């Protein structure tokens, strides 16, 4: 049976037209599966969001090739409902065929605003259920009930007890699924009518995973305190067998923290995972459990980008455990870890080669997918939340596992910190001049070919981006090479009474990395030492006191690698990233690739045409044979996936 993608894809046959113009107000073409299917058919896709940026890409990558008689299939997409095809430049209208796709055409019996408000990842579930629907047109309320049931497995009238409610919440938050606000409101209206939930903070536990976990942590502590007393233990029915399976996993992956009790020997077996015992045995037991679970769930080549984003956070938890308790592991544990790391990196490498090229077109309104979308996401948040001051802190070179170390230190110093954590994909090659520059430009590297080997244009990119968002240049600043929270450059920036948007680059982690000779264990020790000195805490407090909403990210991560030799032929510039070589001529790349057969020719997604990238491959580095280094530049999971965190304090 044909699905909704097939309905659209029948219009995209290879060589049907070298230029196709599409009005796509509902973002159907930029759904992840659709993007991959279009790419597999040989079509490239460019959104017409910025006329100047579009014209540069169109002329340099396509028009010039067509003039040489070469054929490429290009799709130009209008993604805004306000844009009309007839508003495109005349030369495009003359040369291209025109198409239009919309949700109301695919699902005419469903309420359009409800379906339009869904993340496009749910369209498969909508489509499957819609094809079985043979009734009349559904109202807005009926469409909401339809979507809740078929996309999220929720039937509001069946949620009658605390067990029902908790199973629902645990299912949503364990998968990091967030209901759109209009569906959440609909569900809450139903639940708030039931007296069984009158003591539950329903709005908080539905709207935020962090708030839900804090609620569970507090209730678990209360439950342990009262477990032997003849009184109400907590609002949460932890002892129910359907509940404990979820709770056990939350303790395993670090979402919940075991609590200390005076005597755990009398407690039931199912409670033990949530109780502190001997730190060493607890850590090893957790390491084994988390490793087994992760190995069973490694995303495959058909996985979504969200699957890998979540896997990166789980993997980071494992990396921290692995090296924090290295001395407690036996040789079988170490060998098993090495085998698992190889398996993970191979799976991610294969996924990156086949799927990475479409990520830059994915929507970023809910959270950024790639680092160049971070500034665009912040601009949306600034408007939506009416933020008067907003700051982006870029910790150069910070991997997700190292962020967990910083987070633990911050929480240990001040329990009022709140973190909304996600991850974003860095640009490849994962070099500072490529991917950090894209953060401040708000664009893929393709659009700054003249400065791609330097960071000197970052401030001008940052100022231009925010000026395009309607923020005056006098209200924007960027502080680079921060020396600490009392850096005079920061004083000057904060002394500007008109300052509204602030960017900060702190190179401390990157500096630690490039001086590191003790691989991951040494890297973790140095990051923890720096964190313990309180400089990050001091900076965040200063920004919070100045009234800034703060976001933290990194341009790239890092990974331990082994040297395979140091080729010099034709390299454009010597970089600190030892896992990549960048050339301006393909002949130079091929010469080196022949000498290093384990290396990988990168497809150059999103890069200027005159750049040709060779990656060291596996967990290797282009440095002296056998040298052990911590570096970046390649496509290892630890390099590509970086933290993106909204940081606030309770009550602010």
C-alpha cells in the first residue's frame, strides 16, 4: 500500500527536470525519511530562505555545472506559507517545473491545524491510521484524540489511576517524547478533572523531562524514608511491577540518582538499584548493565538523527563510567569495551556517510539538529520567550562526556542549576575554523569559502546574523579567547548598557586536549580539575546576574586516536585537528589516500567545492606512527556530536 511519501515521490524521477520548484509550506520535503529518499533518487535540495545565500549556492554549485553541459537534479523549496512560487526570480520560473504539496491534500478528513502542529516524524503513524479511517471529517477535538491514540498511544479516558498516569509519563520521558502544547493542554484538561491526580504537578511533569525527573527523585527519597512506616509513602506507586521496569532503567542511565539509607539489607530486591551501597560495586554493576543495554540498542543505518542524538548522550554516560573506574575493571571488561567502541564507531561512520548530507535541511524549531542552526534557534527563542538578553557560550572542543563532568561539578557546587540538555551535529571536518565559524554565521561552511581556514571572521558573521534578525550591531558582541570570568574583554562587553546578544568563546578544553598525552583518562582528569576550580560556575553566575538566558555548546568534540603517519603533500593548512587533511586539489587527496588505505574520502557535504577532505578513518590520526593523541577532525561519535544545553537557575 502506498504511503504519503510515495504520493510525493512519484513526482521525482531521475532526469525528469534539472530544476524543480516546490511550494512546501508544511515541510513535507524536509522530513528526514523524505530527504533521504529524494537524495537516493539523485536530487539535491536547497531551501529558498535567504535570496543572497541561495543565489551564491545556485550559481556556484549548479548553474556553473549546467553551463558546462553537466546534469544535476536540483529541487528549490519554498518553506514558508507566506512564500509563493510566482515570487521566485524570473530565471528560475522560466527554467523550472513547478509543484506544490500540503498536508490538507494528503489528509483531507483531519483537522489541518492539528496535523500541521505535529512533528513530521509522526506522519507515518498518522498515514497508517488514516488509511484505515473510513468515517466522516473529524473535528478539531476528534483529530486531537486520533493523534494522541495513533501517534502517542494515549487514550485520555483510560488514564484513571496513578499507575496509569505514571506509566504514561515514564513511557513519554524515557523516549524523550514531548507532546505539542495543544495536545498537552487537551490531555491536561481531561486529567485535571479527575480527583485522583489533584496532588500531582501535572503541568510540570508533562512539559519538562527535567521537571519530571526532579519530581521522581524527590518522591523516591520520600518513598525510601517511609518504606517501613505505616503511612503514605509517596504519590508515586513505585512498587508496581509495570512501573519498576522504567525506574530501574532511569537509575541505570543516570537520569535518577540512588539515595543513601541507614540500612538497605531489609529492603526488597527491586529497591536496591535506587539505593547507595559500596560506590565501587555500584559503579561496576551500573557499567555492566548500561553497556549491555547500549550494545543491544546501537542504532543501525536506517536510524533517525534523533536516535543517534540520544545514543550519544547514553554513550557519554558510559565513557565517563569506563574511565572513572578504570582501575576497578578487569581485562575482560577492558576488552569488551574496546570491542564495543569499535562496533559503535563503525555503525556511526556508516550512518554518517549515507545520512549526514541531508541533516542541514532538517527543521530546527524544536531543537537544533546541526550547530549552524543554534543561532537560528536562539533567535526564535528570543522572540517567543521575549528574552531581553541572550548569551551563547561556546566551549571549544568540549565532548558530550566532558560536559557531563562539568555538569556534575556545577550541580555539586549549587543545586539550583537547571539544565535542558540535547545534542547537535558538528560540521565535518570537525575543525574549529569550519564548525565554530558556522555557529556564528548561522550558515553551512559552503557560504564562507574565503575564511574557512581561519576564525578571524567570526565576529563579523555574528554581527551580520543578528542584524538580519533585526538586532542592531551596537546591541551585539562576541568575546573570543576568554581568559576567565573576570577577563577585561568580558568586562568591556558587559559594560555596554545596550548589550542584548552576547557570544563567548572559551578555549580552555581545547587547550587541555591538544596538550593531552594520557588519552581519555587524562582528559577527564584535567577537565574535572578545571571544573573544580569554579571558573565556569563563576562565569555562569555572572551572566545570570546580568540577566542573560544562557545556552552552552561546543564546535566539536574529541576522541583518543593512534597515529598512522603524518602526510604533508598538498595540505592547505596545518591544523590542530590530527584526524583530517584538507586539500584544494583532488589529486593531492588521492596521492595521500593511496598511501593510507584505511583513510576515508569524505563526500564534502556542505563544503565549498574547492575543498577536498580526507579523514584518517577508524580511531586513527595523521600523526607520528604509534603516537597516542586526543584530537578531532573526523567523524567519530565523540567528535561529531556536541552538547547543546539551556542553563538556568531555579527561581530565575
